[in-house]
C-alpha cells in the first residue's frame, strides 16, 4: 500500500504548463538575452538549440531580416502587437513582459480574416442592442467572425457554477441552452486566469504541443499572459469527452468582475489567428460595457423607487404617536420592501409578525441563533437562502429557508428578520456533475487525480432546502429599511425627549402656579370676606359702599389673574400665520393707553424709528402692550420718568429696544425673570401678578423671535425684542 496524494483540477497549475500549442512559437528573454524557447521554433528558423540560447534577441531577428519595430514594445502584461514577414509569409508578433521575462510569440496570419468588419459589428451592437437582446446580437456578430459550430453565452452563478443563457448552434446539433455546469468545470484558478487573460483558444484538441526549453526550468515560466500557451491535460480530456476538437472563449467582464464567457466549440480542429481573436474580444468588451450601462440604469431606477418608498414609509412611521404601533401598522410594507414571504420584528421585547412565518418556538430559535452568531454578521446583516440547513432543529423549516437578519442596534437584541419559504426547483445539468478518479504511482506515492466526466447527457436534479436567492436590490432594501427604522426610532425618541422636557417645564410652572395662585388668590378672598363681615356690622351706607368697593376691586384682581392664566394657556395651544405688521400706530396707541392705565401722564416717552415686523397682529400688540406698559409702570415713581423706544433692522431680524429709568432688576433674580407668577422683590409696591413677561416670552417664541433684557437695580431696564424680518425666507413652525 502506497501513501496517497489527491490532485483535483482546481489545484492544477494551468498558468505554468510549460508548453505551447502547435500554431504558435515562443521566445523568451531576460534583458536582451534569450533564456528559453518553445521546441517548435527550431524548425521555424531551421536552427539548432545552440544557436538560440544566450543570443541577443535583436540580433536574432536582424539575422533573419525580420523587421521588428522596437518602439512598439510592451514592458508589462498588455500585448504589443505588430506584423512581421518571414519567408514571404505574414505573421503577428506579440510582445509582453511578466515577472522579469519578456515573451515574444509568433503566429501565422490566416487569410481572409474578418478584421475589416470590426467597425460595422461594433456599430450594430451599440445601435441595435438593449438589455434584452444584447447577448443575442453579440453571438450573431461573433459567429460571423469565427464560424464555429456552437457559440454560447455562459453566465457564472454566485457559487461558481454556470448556466448557458444564450446560444447559436448549427442545424442537427443538440442545444445546450439553459443547461447548468458545475463549478468544477471551470474551477477557481481558471476563473482567476480568465479575468487576467480574457482570450483563450485550443485550436486542435488532439494536436501536438511543444515543450519550452531553456536555461531555466519550464515549471518556473509563468505563461499567464501568453497567447500560445497550451491547454491543461484535464481540460483537453474534458473537450475530448465532449467530442470537441476546437474551443475558443473570451471573458465577459462587467465592472471588473468575471460575469461570464463567450464560449465557442467546433467539432473539427480550427484555428483563429490573433486578429480574429482580438476582434471577438473587442466585440465582447463593447457588449459587456453596454450591458453594464443597461444594468446600472435599471439599478438606478430601482434604487430611486426604493428611496421614494422608504421616504413614504419613514413618514408613516413618524406619524403615529406610538412607534410600536407605527411598526405594526406598516409591517406589510416593510415585508414587501424585500419581496419576502414573511417578516419578524423584535423590538423593545415585543415580537411583531406578518405574512408566512413559523410558530413561536421556531421564532425563538431563530432569534436566539441570531444573538449567538451576530458577531459573525457583516455590517450587522446576515443573508442566506439555505438557512434551514444552518439551523437544523426548526420544526417548520420550509418557511425559513431564505432569511435576511438585520440588527437594529449593536447593544440591543432588536432585529428585523425577512423570511422566504422553500422553493424546490429542477436543474438541468450538462451531464451528472461528478468526476471519476485515476491512479498512478510516482516516486513511491500513489497520485490520485480527478478526471473530467465522460457523459454530457442531460441529467436532472431536484433541489430542496433552498429558497429563491436574494437579489442585490432586495439586500440593499433591507439595509435601507433598517436605516429608515433606526432614523425614525431616533426621531421618535427625540420627540419623546422633547415632550418630556416640555412636561418637566410645564410641571415646574404648575408647581409655581399652585403655590402662587393659592397665595395670591387667598389674599383677595380674605379681603372680600373681612369686608363682607364688616359690611354686616356697619350701619352707615357710606361705610357699606366703601366695603363693597373693596370687594369689587379684589374680585377684579382675581379676574385679571384668571384671565392672564387662560391667555397663557391659549398662547401655547394656538396655531398662527405670520405676516408683515406695521407697528407705528400700534406703539403710539399702547403708549397713550399705558400713561392712562398707570396714571403717569408726565412720563417722557421717545419713539425713534418703527420698522415693520413679521408676526401675528394680536400677539405683536400683546408683546408691546406688556413691555411698554411695564416700562411706564416701573418708571412712574421716578423723579423724571422716561421711556425710550427704538427700532432697527439688522441682517434678517428687526430689533426693538424699550428702555426705562425705573427700579431696575437685581442680577440675582435674573433666572426667574420670565417664569410665571415670578415677581421681583423690589416690585412689591407696584400692582401686578407676574404673568405678563411669561406671556411675552411665549409669544415671542411662537412668532420665531426672542426677548432678552439688560438691567441694573435702581438704574432702569432695557428690554430687547428680536422679531423676524418681513420677506425673510423662514420656515413657519
């Protein structure tokens, strides 16, 4: 029994095969010295090996009168191609450099090649193709160039397997359309090579190949970018099993990714010269770019639609007072965003479901699995269309074969889970996707190789335990909707926080109101009671009349307090529409009324400049009435009472300053200036209840303005009113 070593086709070093096909000739140099060559080039030049190795490459071509344009020279992997003539025969010379070696590859130019049709073919693709027929048109143009028995568009799937999606086939040949091919038919290292060197031809499957000889081992010569490289033995056997004698392909590269291939087969040996191969590559690249443009436009339109839907959904989530209720009301829209069959939303220890979902036991298992494995999620999201094979202990796994799990937040277990049911389907394979093994003894080790399958008869397989795969747009939609819900949740939380802050402020005002109103209303009630008792004992009508006057005065005081409180409540609830307000006549009226109300006819009032303001007519009147009234009231006991009112415009605001020479405000009492029922200690001899400035403060905020003041105790006060400027571009809140 020998030790065993297994070699699969995905381990085959196809880029260092060490041989070239019979249609091509290879010379390799390091610097200017020839270091290796393909064996058949000895016959090409009719020389022996001693003539080549170590010789200067330029002198070699000069010796045979081959005119090489040494300015057209590639020092990288991109081919530099030129025409040469040798022994009255036209050839193409391809030059490229890779890993320190320069490769010179020669091949014969075939007569009657189709290079002259390149422009017309490209124009046909660009003018007549769309996202539905692009590959059909490409195959038609390719067949015009190469005339193979079969030309196909082979698309790679997400797992590396492939599918024939378009085909042109000559009469009396079996169609391969819609057949699937396993990943092992074009393994990973072959796909990587097709991305680097997109054109590949095997012109004679049963033909000869020629080894590379030189001063370095052929196994060290990297032929990745070679145009004459021989095909791997496994691939040759694969083509023979498929009864193909010539094979040609070029890669379809979309946005830098290997999307598929133009795969061509012929039952007889057939060579395509370099020009024809490059023409097909050009047509394929043109079609791939057009396809990418079609797909990008479609994706953009889909994303715009998704964005509009999500904007609408976000608005719907914000409209409900309860966020949990909003999710429940919109859960079907959230589910349909990803074309899912069911959805589970876990948020705030509540679970919401819609559509086709498993029972509670399975839901709990899925959520627990998500919690345990979320550290492996990429960008907080997990996607699978075979989830029932991952979580195998589900009671009703058929409802959860496809799944998208999106975490709502890293530090919570809240999540969105979209579900898809099992979608069994049949796959038509081009032969049963399995390989046989061969064995040989080498250096005392049994080498077991996997050989390509021999049968290509249609083999059908029924696939279970899987759902329809999630499309990119559906995965992006899941990310979008997660972001939408997070933003909506954050906005709702902010709104709740704002409401809490307002509630705290209202409670503080209510506490102040309860304390103050009980004190302030108790005083007039006591006076009313005492005067009523006194009136009973006083026989004199004059004394009774005086007591009743006191009662009436106290009732008026109570009424004013109650009206002020009602006015403040009305301000907080009212909706307003701002407009341009002329304040000149308004201020004049307020000034005259204040002099009368506070019995201060000798107060010197100066009015300078009264620009229009943006506001509500009634509210503006209340603001000026309160502020100017206070200025007149608190300066009325001064030796020479004086009030100055000055308006000015500044950028986008209108500023009014109302200055008096009254009692002023102590700096220590500034914090309670605009609180309801708050009165300054030095204002007790003046009539008032501490509501007026609180009303003004709320009125200014309601109109988008602001009130502030500057004051010093005993030296007067200046109140500063900042209104919005008319015709200013503002948002009416």
